[in-house]
């Protein structure tokens, strides 16, 4: 019988968000800040200048960091 292998990211997803009036600030574990910014603006129907994405720690890229 073969051993079963499963991919499990070492860096889990983590997102915090705060509304300041009509402006949304998001702290996200991502390596693609502009992609995250554009996706959040599109999903919530917000103007691009109303969304700010901050990524204080890029991490080592060991999973779940692109989107």
C-alpha cells in the first residue's frame, strides 16, 4: 500500500480589515499586493482609490501567499 501525501501550507491565510468611512484598509498575507487590491475592489464594487492593502510580512512563500 502506498503512503498518502497531502499538501498543507506552512503559512495559513490571515486577513484583517478596517473601514474608515468609505475607505477600506486590509492587512493580508500575500505576495501579490496589487492583485489582492484589484480583486478586493472588484468583489466589493469599490473604487480603486478606496482600497489599501498592507502586507507587513511577506513570509517565506511556503503556501497560500499568492492570492
